């Protein structure tokens, strides 16, 4: 007497962009690729939503410029700080800390206790 074990799979349908579908069709084993990608993605919790799929409402706080000993920001520094602030909103940062460094102003962007980014306002990129 023989025992046969069948490996049953469930078909799932979802929509993707045409260019992504074309690329997927070129793969030798599409099912394995998609299964591996989903397992990998589901095995990690999103650092922003902690795997819930919902981003909690957070307020982004910026250090008070005067309390940091910074007399004023130059126009370029203010524009860069606005860009850093907008980036902070996009990555769900909770705090941007400003620091006086001689004549320059540095910043540290954080989400709770995790440091996301740091830099110097007014510094030219190489």
C-alpha cells in the first residue's frame, strides 16, 4: 500500500504594474520568487508601524533655536532645515534636535530613541 502526500497551494490574485508583470514573466520560477519575496517581507516588522500596517499619529518636534544658543539661521540654513523637516515627516521622525557647533548649526533627526539622520545645515554637499 502506498501513501501519497499532495502539496496543495492556494491561488492568490493581485494587481501589479505592467512593467513589473513583464519582468516577473521573464523569471524561470515566478511562484518561488513571489513566495520567497513575501516570506522575506512578512518576516520583518516595519520600523515605522511595527508591523501593524498603520502609522501612528506622531508630531515632529524641532528644538527651539534660541534655547540652543543659535542667534539666527541664514537663508540657506532655514531652507535646508525646512527640507530636513519635510523628510522627517515622511519617515515618521519624532524629533529634530539642533546643536550649535561654532558658527554652524548641526542637527540630529530621531524616531523615538533611534537616530535616523544627522548633518550640518549650510554645509555644501560634495
